[in-house]
């Protein structure tokens, strides 16, 4: 049979495939990597190529012993918002707690006011700048949450802006409707009405327009109760939407167990999660998403239960949690370094957290996150001598030599040069 030429072939590469149970980093030395039609066509040793490289691909590039990893996945962001909260940063440095700021009308509500005041175009442009920063360091998949509207009109604007970013950027974007984030002032004395509004007409409108891939809630003492969260998740499930949860960040609200009960894609934060909650996540297959940026900015002391997560085999993902209040970070590699330094993850766990497990936290594990034949050709070529360098350097210090994302036909057809 005549070989149909691959679109692009990298030779003399080193692959960190991040496949499970394939050794450290799933590494393959003296390797080759090829794609065709936006899918991975080959990822293995040079010795396994069926013919000379020039006969196999339309374009052949020499990786010159550089490392190729899966495209990075930032599986938890609040990328779309207006304004900033720098003054609250100053307040916290003076000893004012996050909870106190929120109860005084700041925190999330400060961003809600700013976000409600601007147009969809403004939201799109502001988010595009933040997204560009992520893309420059190898991120090819990004989750974007709404939740700074707290009303139908603004939530729709946020989610539409996120869909526009996906259409106009060489990146895959997963959207999440964060319906229970905070109680807006117009519902201050009508809490039950707000929850009913979000679970009913708002959720239905968003589902009908196809704007959300999942829903999320903030289950916390300063936010929403277990019962309110479960009501929201039940309504989402009825509409065929998967769920994610801001769980146990500031206290143990049984969030990990709630996430597991609804077979959530992920439970995120988890600093105060109980052993029972983590065990429930393990049984349900729910991913633990760690957010060291918020831990760092809030100067928290209690770390997520890393040892328990490892013991029970709960997949660990890492994300920037980019938001204006508690994690103003647009560098996923810096977040990887934080996860190692602050939480004690290994560099291999950190890289798995922004590839294989980050994809799993979005339900995209069959599409991206590892270098395997048939998966999307999302990959990054790095000028490094070892994958640990991605967690070792701080501050976006390692610049990719090449990035490719299959989510756009243009991106798939414009192969990067070494």
C-alpha cells in the first residue's frame, strides 16, 4: 500500500508523551513525531519510521534533540472579566481577610459591577490579551468560566465572548457556566429566588444557546450551601450538562463529596477536604484541580491533602485560576513551579497536571493531553534539556520553539518551523 504522506514530521526529537504507565514522563528518546489532518499520526522512536523521512511527510523539521510535549491545558480560569482588584490586594496585605472584603461589598461583587458595565466587545478584547499570554507559553486548551454577571444578560455576554475567543484564536476553549458564584445585591433578601432563577430560566437559556460545556458552583460559607449546590447540579444534569465545583477552599463544606456524588469532572481547590471526601472523589473518578496561585495570593497556610490524593490515586490537575481577585496570574508554567514549591508536587506530577490530568478535568482526555496516535495534534516543542525545566524556571522563562493546536484548521495547516 502506498503511504499517504503525513502533513508534518519532526525528527531527532525527544518526546514526553505523558502516557500513563509508560515510565517517567512517558519519555521516548531519539524520537519522531508526525501529524496529518490535525491528528497525531506517529509518536515513537526514529527506528520505527516505515521509510526515509523525506518520503513520509510533506514537511520535515529537525527538532535538534528538543523536547516535544502535549499542548498544555489550563483547566480552571476566570479569564473574562472587567476591571481589577489591586486595592483589595493592598487591603489583604494590611491584614484584612478575603471574607471581610467580600462581606463589605468587595471581592467578587466588585468585579461583577465592573463586568456588568461593559460590552461583549470590551470583555472579548480584555480577555484576548490575557489569553495571548497563556498561548505564548504553550497552552493549547483553556477552560473559561462565567460568573461575574450573576444575571442572564451579563452571563450570556461572558459566555459569548468566550466562544468568540475560541473561534478567533488557535486554541481549544471549554466554557463553564459558573451560575452559583455570589449573591448579587438585588437578591440580597431573596436568596431562594436567586437560586431558583439560576437553576431555571438562566440555566435553560444558556443550555439552549449551547454556550456552556459544564456548570460550576462556589460551595462555601461565604457563597452557597450544599443544598443549593445540589439543586443547581440536579438542574444541570437534567439538561445534559457536566458539573465542576469550587470545593472546600476556605472550610470543609463537604464539597469534595458533593462533587463525587454528581460524578463531577473535577473538584477544585480542596484545601479543607476531608479524607472521606477525597475517598469519594477517587471512587467517582473526579479529578482534583489544585490552584496554587490562589493559595499564594491569599497567603493560605493549609495545603490540599496531596498525600491522600496520591494514596487513593486521584488524578491531580493544576490550573492558573486566573481571576482579578485571588489569582491574577497568566502563566501556567509559573503555576507549575508553585505547585512543586508550595504543595510538594514533583515536576512530573506538575506536567501531568497541565496535560493528561488537565484534559481529564475537562472531559477531553480522549482528545488531548497525551501524545498518542489518533489524538488531536496539540503539541509544543521546547528548547530544554529535561522536562523538569518547565517547573524549574519561574516567570515564563522558557519560550517554546514551536506550538501547534489542532482546534483550528488554520493552526493545523500552518505548521511551526524549528
